[in-house]
């Protein structure tokens, strides 16, 4: 983890206490696809990262090397010429996130879409839970006590779930018993422009910890692929 490592470490400070909790799940993101130029374009030196600048050259009918395009990406971003960032689309598979996070994430409407695991069609018997980070509590004993309370409530929710399922209640009603910490998984389809907007809002310390934790993970991945499209979003303090 190269970027926002300190922030992520702080959120994860009690992660070791969660390992043995009932059906605990931690977040994971996996890039499963992204826009790639055609073979003809690759032969000309165009890559996923340089597609925005390459296509933006249309406006002046200019030409440039790969290095020129990487520089142009940064200029386009600083000028607010952002439509060309829609040239690049990412597909991530995200697991170990809560329904609470999903509620916040799906408020983002432009240039982004999802396929979430259904709670109507998929049996929830093996479903997991996302425990809170509690990074703002300094006492380990206190954190352990809070986690035990969550552990107890999650077991209780699953017991009632099983009880009502045996009585013939369907998945679509059973899911109402589950807390918002219930885990879900999704494929997300997002273009680079929309991903930047998401980062701008959700890497901020004012963002809720769970969506911020996911934003840190996604940001590190995006920076590995196309740094010139995202590096200006790094906070001054995170660069140190
Ligand atoms: C720290 C934080 C706290 C929040 N707290 C709350 C809260 O308490 N309650 C709550 O309900 N929500 C809350 N939100 C959600 C927030 O209000 C937005 O719904 C969410 O962040 C999505 O942002 P967006 O609309 O900019 O994104 P998108 O929907 O992806 O939109 C991207 C951009 O497109 C433009 N756009 C999109 N739709 C329109 C439109 N219809 N008309 C004109 N321009 C448009 C805007 O410029 C917008 O910024 C919070 C968000 C953050 C980051």
C-alpha cells in the first residue's frame, strides 16, 4: 500500500481483534477488466493510460509521443477538460463491504453502475458481516467488549434468520432481519472521470471510514495503472 498508508493503518489498527469474530469479512478489491486500445493503437504506442490524451488531441489535430500524452493528461485535468477521461472504463470485483457502504456508494449516479449479489436469489446461510473499525477508541479492552456485542448480535440475527427460514419465510423477507453491517459483493463499472469524482469525495477524512477504506484500496490500484489520471488527487499530507 503506497498511498494513504498511514490513514489505512489507522483505520486497521484493531483489525487483529476481528480475525476470530463470528463470520467476519474484510474488504477486497480486484480489477477484472479495463478499457484497452485496439492492436492498431497499441502498435502506435497508445495505452489505457494515454487514451484520454490521445483522443483529446482531436481538438487541435496535434500529435505527440507517449511522454507528451502523459504530460497532456495532467494538463487536461488541470484545465477541467475532463470528458476525455470517459475513454477509460474500469471493472472491479469488490467483496467484504457492508450494505451500509453500498447505500452510500450507490448515491454516485454518473458514469458508474453495479451488479450486486442478490439477497432474493442467493441463500444467505453463509453470509458474512463487516465489523466496524472503531479506530477512534484507544482502549483495546473497550474495543474487545464492543466487538463481542456485535458478535453476539450477528449470531442472534443468523439464528432468527434460520428459525424463520425453517418456517417457510422467503429470502426477500428474511433479508429484513439483517443489520446494515451485513456483507455484500459487487461488480462495479466506472469510468476514470467518475472514479476521480468518487475519490475526490471519499478519500477525504470527512468521508465515513468504511467507504474511505475502500477508496484507499481502489486509489492504490488505479495509481498502479494510470498515475497521470489520478495523482493530483493525493493530499499534500499523504505525499509525505
Ligand atoms: C462526506 C459526505 C457526507 C454525506 N452525507 C450525506 C447525508 O448526510 N445525507 C445524504 O443524503 N447524502 C449524503 N452524502 C451523499 C452526497 O450528497 C452525494 O449524494 C454523493 O456523494 C454522490 O455525489 P454526487 O451527486 O456528486 O455524485 P454523482 O451522482 O456521481 O454526480 C457527479 C456529478 O454530476 C453532477 N450531477 C449529477 N446529477 C446531477 C443533477 N441531477 N443535476 C445537476 N448536476 C448533477 C454533479 O456535478 C455531481 O457532483 C454525503 C457524501 C459525502 C462525501
